[in-house]
C-alpha cells in the first residue's frame, strides 16, 4: 500500500506519508493535474524526478477527500492551493514523499534519507557550537535531525533569503527514535522560538513544524 500513514496531530495539522512503489504511468493514471502543473512536470528531465513529483502530489490529494484541483507556488516557491485558506508543505527523498496541511497555521515538513556523507556538509548548515553538540552517539542521526528541522522551519517561514546556518539555531536535544526539539529562527527584525517534531523510520529522518 503506497500510503504508509495518514495522521492528524494534536495541533490540528495532518500528514500523509507515501511510500513510492509505483512507476510514472501508475502515479499519473488516477491523478488530475492542471495544465500549469503538467508543464511543470514535463520540465523535470529525469523519470525518477517526475515519479517523486507525482508521489508528492498523490500524498497531497490523499489529505483532501475532494482532491486538489491545482497546487501552485508563490513568488518565494512556497506551495499553496488556490481557494484554500490553509497552509501546505511538501517534501520527498528517494522512496518516500510527504505532504502536510493545516487549515489555519503555517506548516513545514522535510524528509531525508540517512547517509554518512552528511558529515562532509555539516558546516554548510550548522554553526560550530551546533556541530560540537552532536558529536558522539547517534551523531549521523543527530545531524539529520538538525538538517531536517532547519529545512522544515525554512519551509514554515516561507520566504527566500533565510540561511539555515546563519538564521536558525537548534537547541541541545537528546536523540530518540521519535522526539521534539526547540529551535530559534531570527533575522535583524524577527525572532521566534519553534517546536519541531521528528522521527526516524526505515533509514529516513522526518521533521515537521506547525506553530501559530
């Protein structure tokens, strides 16, 4: 079954995690997308890229009983649904796609496959003091928690110009298979602390945020 789960969280947001088992034709067969979305899909050169795009769209559709007529993007690249007052966030990595929605509050979600090579790029998204905190047991998982949490927050705030390294700090946390952490998003004229949920499953790390 492609849908790994659909769940509604205590804060009112909903998540659909889709395990990608289908090919491009199978994902297209029961999915109605707009002409604009068709053009966006055709612009993706790799078949695997198109499959992931379609899986994300299927996950989003699964959260709306009536389906989604068209998924658009604003000037910052943040996805939204026309004539829907709520918020959405989308992500995919290798064999999984995920969609998150909330009827009133902004949301952000990110999923990544866990690979040791993340050590080589840690300094691109973490400050030195954040890197020092994750050394030791579960270092790889901790790095992915930080990365996914920052990506989810970036999507939550929804505007270009935010640096994962310079504008988001992750507070110290104890790694668990499923847990929460606090992070600080700040710019010269904005500051907010956010709670991020995360979970490890099947060699992937998933993080999501929904704050009023």
